[in-house]
C-alpha cells in the first residue's frame, strides 16, 4: 500500500466540536427569579445568623462590656472558664437535665404513641390533646403557670397533703426544683410523639403477624420488631431532643425568678451565659461560653452519628 492510497485527512472544520447550545433566555429568567425570592432568606441569614456568629467568635477572644471598645485578650476567657465554680455548676445542672429529662421524655412519647397507634374511637382527639403542650409549652406563660402549680399552698402541694405527704412546695427547694423542671420537659412530649406515630405507621403489620405465628409475645415483638424498625426515628428524636435540652432557658429563668434557684440548683448553662452577658456585662466571657456550648453540641452530634452505625437500621441495609 502506498501513501497515495491512504484516506485523506478530515478537513479542519470537521475536527472542531459543535458549539454548545445557548441557554434559553427563559432559563436565565427563572434562575434570576429564584434568587430574587431567595434574597430575603439570604439577607436574613447573613445579618441575623452568620454575622452575629462571626462577631461572637471575635468577641470570645476579647474583654468587652458593651460600653467600651473590645480589648483583645486571646484565650484568657476560655482559661477562666475552668476556674469558675458557677460555670462548672452550670454544666453539672445541664448534664443532669439532659441525661434524665431527655430519656424520660422520649419514653413517655414512645409509650403514648404505641397506645395511640391502635385504631379506637376518639384517637384523633387524643392525639391533638397530647400534642397541644408542645405548641405552648415553650412559652413564658406556661412556665408561669407551672411555677404557680408547684409553689407553697399550690395545687400540687394540696394534693400532696391529701395523700399524707408533707407540705412545703417544690419551688425554692433545691432537691425538688430540678424534678419539677424535668416534669415540665416530659409534659411537652407531643412533638416526638407525633414523629413516633409516623414511624409506627411505617412498620409492616405482616411482621407482627409472622411473629405471632412463631409464638412471640408483646415484649418480644416490641424488642425484635418495633425497636429495630423505629431505630431511625428514635435516633432522630434522641438527637433533636438532646440538642434542645442543652438550650433550655425560659422555664429555668421563670421558675427560678431569674436567680438560678437556691444553691444554684437551676443554674442551667444558657441561664448562666445570660447572667454573664446581660447582667454582668461580660460579653466576651459569655461569647466564649457560647462557643464552648456549640463545640460540645457538635461533638455529641458526631458521636451520635458515629454510634448510629451500630444500632440504627435502615431499609435495604441487609443486602449491603
């Protein structure tokens, strides 16, 4: 074969790729309209969330009293935290509230959800009634009512005396104030209850029928079917309620009268942060506390997600 018999090379114009199609004008108009509608959220996020967070991060390394320019002090605020007895007490009170109140609240929510999951007359009314406290439970008015129920000679005190228990009220008693706040948290189980109800509706009824054929009882069904199938919902509620428990403020402030309670029994972390920032005007110190709380919650969140691989089961995991 000679060179003359080879096929001629393709013309240069055939080697260049065709030009990309132009984006329709209508597409650009839709994108621009989307950003216009998104602009209020972006402005709000930058001015009300991202901006204050960046400012507080800077203030955490300064000495700032709201009336004079902040003075850079480096890590002094973070070092001072661990020698502050009230700061350590705030962590202790918050830890007790999180470790005791969160499991009790989720247990109450799951128990009521299991009862309401059965079809019976008036179930819709009871679901609404149990969910109602979650709508109003975080308000200041509910905290005021709750405090009035547990004061000396209040309704709870009268019930105690009727059953032969000593009077005295719960408010102002260092040993009873924390249980009272935990009861308030448990009373607001409506939101996780609704989520548990949604999860229970997704459990196939055929699994319970097969377990009944095998002779499994209610406890065995609950442990072998309900809990594994609800594990993603349990994980979601546990994470959400734990984060919310770290941020409790209004109820502790109202019930303690803005003092942290006798013997600092209700000195929650957020309440002490408020004292430092807006009562003592140590905004740099309070900013350092806020960022420590952010880091602790982030660390706990990471632990939850890491440990979820061991006990949270999703549909389709068996085939992996």
